[in-house]
């Protein structure tokens, strides 16, 4: 069993006397469970361990803003050590390699093991591998902080290289975004705004429409935003192959080769592999089946949530694979853990769909919530406000909100000041 403090471990000052709670995965499901557990006084002396190999949490819904410099890395990717400071959560910066449900032990990289009374598994999902020639070698994904930084570096490089070409400044940069779900649409808008008039963006989706699961008004707003940016949208079109500078597409039985200096892959995910030594029930995608209380079927002391879980029970409550569902589930897991450690019964998780929001370029967004659809700058402001409110910890929210308010103040004050005094320099 583990006793020493590995690098990257935040320590808690109270010796543990209560239950040992082990959380695997520090994303929306795992980190938010650890933070929600702080609300329960009787758990203050529990040993809560968070196993997460990355150094920084990633607020994925706002990753797109890194491309256009609307947000800074520290805002959407705060370090775990800063987020967990002052809590009773010990962060182990390592990977969980195996879980033994019978012995109640998690083994981490290097062979150390952590015993638990309660286990929370929130290991998330990753891109689903596909069998299309060239996709692995010639496309960029957009799921991690490294992906966002690589994309930005590649876009800047493309602008420089193309500017040195035979037609110099007029040379267009061709980008193909594959996948017309929220991620593909949001990427297309931001990449277009980054490249400006030089960008020639094509969005490809094999379905009949983009943003299929979204409400009609929101889809229309997105289509208009893409049209304003001259982004070509090809629906009912599939991808047959990708090379370093082309994408071969297929529609109506005909193939066509598109020039593409950069191809972005925004299609399909699959849950990260099950870590258990014993097999458990799962669905076709590999998501682990849980009861409505989010407890693993046949294992009362194990909770699974987020993208790697499939909550069984009434269809009405089925939770989608979103951050919104994961942090709602985290609140329920924390409440159920608090109840069970007091000998009470866990309660079912009821997912409440609060709405959908998409960024549609710089200073533009679309949102739908409880029958109301909003677009443009006002939607962009609301989206930013809602996401700041959803960020982890009060301290981090306050830091991000201060910068947003400062920016808003400058956006309002500067034009007013310049109108009064045309010689005014900011
Ligand atoms: C670019 C992008 C934009 C998105 N935008 C939105 C949005 O606007 N709205 C929305 O609701 N959702 C959005 N999502 C989806 C949302 O991010 C996920 O649904 C959510 O993160 C799922 O939470 P999770 O806890 O299951 O997984 P994650 O948040 O992915 O966390 C999983 C964590 O587990 C860790 N992990 C994995 N394996 C191990 C292991 N063996 N040991 C230890 N740790 C491990 C990983 O490092 C990771 O930190 C977006 C996703 C992406 C990629």
C-alpha cells in the first residue's frame, strides 16, 4: 500500500480517520466530485485521493478561445495544485493502471497500490480510432491542451509559409474540418477568425445537417455564422482518405479531392479502457453500466460517471456525454458518498438539461435554454458568464471573472473615451 508522497501530491494536514475515498480521473466527473465532497463536514477527516496524471485540469468548453487568444492558458487550464490547495484531497500525479474490485485496491504506475472503501471512476473518453487511410498521420485532433497549442502553432506557421509562396500575401490557407457536431462547428468558426480573409474553410459531415442533436433555432444561428465567414459546409459527404495536403471526399457515389493544408478531425469518441481486473457490464461503446444512483452494477461502493458511464434506468434521465452531465453527476456522487458514509441510502441521479451553447467565432455565439434562443454578442457574453460560473473553485472563478470584467470595461470605456477625445491613446 502507498505511504510515501510522490511528486505532484498535494498533502492534507489532518491524519485520516474516516473513510478512504479514491477518485480516478480529474476531469469534470472526478475533480468536481472531489470538490463537492468538501461541502460535507463529516468527511473532513476522510482520506480523499485523486489519481490524475496531468498537471492541469482542462475546461474543455472554452478551449476554442485559446486559438484566438480570447482566453489565456491559466484561465481554462488551472493546475491541480492550485485548485486543491486548502482541501483535504491528496492529488497523486500518476495513472491508475488496474483496479481490483474484490480486494478494493487501485494499482498505479510503478506498482504502488491504494486501498479504498469507496471508489469513483471518471476516466473520460478519447478519440475513436477509424479505418480511413491517412487520418492518423495527417489530421489534428482537438481534445487536449497540447492539441490546442499545436493547432495554434500550425495555423501561425501556415500563414507564414503561404505568405512566402509564389502569390505571397494573397495565397489562401485551405483548412478542412471533419465532423459537423459542436466541436467541428466551433473549431471552424475560430479557425476562420484566426486566419481572416486568407482562410478557406470547409466543414464536412456525413449527416444531413450540422449540429444534429441541437434545437432548430441554434442550428440556424450556426449556419448563418458559418455563411458570414464563407465557410463551405458539405453535408451527406464522407471522408475516404486524407493526405498531407488533400482530403478525398465522397458524396452521391462520386469522389472529389480537396486541397487541404490542415485537416482537423472532430468526429467520434470512445470511453477510455476499463481498468478493472474483473469484467463488468458495459454497452456497445464500452461505457460501464451503472444504476441510477451511479453505482456500478453489483458493486455498491464503486461509482462511475461522466463519458465512461452509461446510466441505466428511466430513459428520461439518460445523461449525454457532456461536461454539463458530468458535473451534475459529480454533485450526486458526492451526495451519495456523504449519505453512505453515514449509513444512509444513495439517491438516483436525475439529469437536468439546462441548454446548449456554442461559440461561433470571436465575440459570437449561439445558445438555447428552456425554449429561449439567443445569438450574437449577447449570447457570447452570456456563454462566457455561465462558463465562468461553472469553473472549479471560487478562487479560480474570481480570478477569471476579474479579467473578463476588466476586458468588458475596456471594451465599453475605450470607444466612449475616443469619441470624446479622438487623440486619446489606450
Ligand atoms: C474540445 C472539447 C469541447 C467540449 N465542449 C463541451 C461543451 O461545450 N459542453 C459540454 O457540456 N461538454 C463539452 N465537452 C465534453 C466534455 O469535456 C466531456 O463530456 C467531459 O469532460 C466528461 O467528463 P469526464 O470526467 O467523464 O472526463 P474528462 O473530463 O475527460 O476527464 C477524464 C480524466 O481522467 C484522466 N484519466 C484517464 N485515464 C486515467 C487513468 N488510467 N488514471 C488516472 N486518470 C486517468 C484523464 O487524464 C482526464 O483528466 C467538450 C469536449 C472537448 C474535447
